[in-house]
C-alpha cells in the first residue's frame, strides 16, 4: 500500500488505513492520476509517475511495456500526458480505463522483469510492443532509433525477433527495423529522415561538413554529392556542433564551402509533401 506521504498511492488503501479522509481525495492535497491512484500535490506528474500509478492500480500480472517501459528505463519516448502502455494476458479481467493503452498477448517468462512498483517489460518485449501498434511508420522508426542509440536493444536481435512472429502489425514492425538508423540524434530528425527515404531520397545522417581548414559542422542529414545539408528546426547545437543559426560567420563558411542548408521546422514537418518538394528542389541543379 502507499500512504499519502508517498509520491504515488492508492486512494482506497490510504482511506482504509486512516491516512486520509475520502473528502481529501477531492481536495487540493492530492492529484488524481488514474482511477483510485493519486500523487501528492506538487509532485510533477511525469510519464514515469504515470507508470508507477498504473502499476499500483493494475491487476497482478499486468506489465508496463512499449514506449512507457523505455521511458522508465531512461529513453524518453512518452510524454507526461501519453497513455501508459500496458501488456496484459488474454484472460486478465481488465476493462477499458482512461490513461491506459492495453495490449493483450501471451506473456512469456522472459518478457517481464520485476520493477520497484510492479512488472516492467524486458527491453526486447518492450521493443515488440512499441513497434506493432497501428501508428505512423516514421514514429515507430524514430522510437526504435532512440532505443538503439541508447544501447537498450540490439538491432540484429530485434530483426530476428520480428522475423519469427506473426502478431498484428508485424509487417510494419519489420519495415521499421529495416529503416532504423541509430545515428539519428532526435526523434524529429529520425522522422524527417524516414520521410525523405520513403520519398526515394537517401540522406546521410550526422555528416560532417568540411572545408580546407577542417570540419565546420555536423549536420542532421546530408546529401554529400549535391552538397546539401538538411537541419531540423535550425537546431545547430553547441559543443561539437556549431551554433550556425547564431553564428553567421560559420554559416557563411559552410556556404563558402559550396553547401546549401535547408532548415525544416516543426510546422513544416507536419506537411510531408511540402518538405519533400523543398528538399527535392534544393537537390535539383
């Protein structure tokens, strides 16, 4: 059970223990996260907190999986308001609940691992449950890119896993594995790359632009033969990547090296055809 002193607790259990009165569950001391699960007011309701809440409120044997499991493991794929992805055996009595995205499937002995708050899907099982739901292919690839980049799973192992299964959505999952590239450094960058690849283009991720003096900048995507760089949202980072949008001198040097730079913003990415037209025009002599 938890108490109201804990970050996350069952309201019914706290009331039964006399820790809190029922009326206080409707007051400003607590925040309702899921049915009968609360957090103390002032506690940020992150996705991990939602996962903890789900684990408290779910029947024994249910597993936190997919993007939720990877977010708990430190790969941020789910946002605070996203539903918690849950894996439940087919015979479990678990109706629809707001805030949960439940997938029913058999759960093997290697599919789940103990977590401080319940059961967490193993990385391989979480990868499967992340890839098979019906969602845009570019989103699935972006998530897999991030998981591969973080070293949570091995691409060859994931490819072998999806080859040997027949789940609904497995064909899309196999295609996502084919398109995955762990060199991508952000989810939008991955989505942009997949969008271009599906349009028949072949950008190179994380390419260094150089001149005779050496390296100038590492760009999100590049077409080296055409000397065209593609940057998502103009985010040329500090450190080993030049802040080109704030350093016009270096941007001028990139241009002087014979490169064109195409910036793709978040609103642009919501119009895939326009993005493809813009990039194709930049590649056309």
